[in-house]
């Protein structure tokens, strides 16, 4: 679905969520500022009536590997 607002919100106090919109193909990117101590934090990604919870899983000692996740939402 094009031009659909998408939110990604950490379920942790004092952590900022962000919003984005899908492009014409229905894809989106959202960048969150995640700290080393946030490994294991739940993040809720939502658009329209779809919602999915993921966990930020990464090695806080690894400063080289990208900390990223792919989330597919079905509406």
C-alpha cells in the first residue's frame, strides 16, 4: 500500500519512536537511535490495523555489524 504511515516505537521509557511512509511499492525504512544497553528492548511496528512486535537483538560489543531488522506487515 503506497503512502501509508508506519510507526516504530520502542517499549522502553525515554526512548524515542519514529514514523515513516511507505513508498509507491509499499516499502518503508525507519531509523531508530538505539543504545548499547537497549539490546533486548521490544519495538512495536504498526501501520493502519497491522501491528508487530520485534525485539532489538544485537551484540552491544560489536561496533561494526549493522543493527537492523526487516518487518513485514500484512494489512
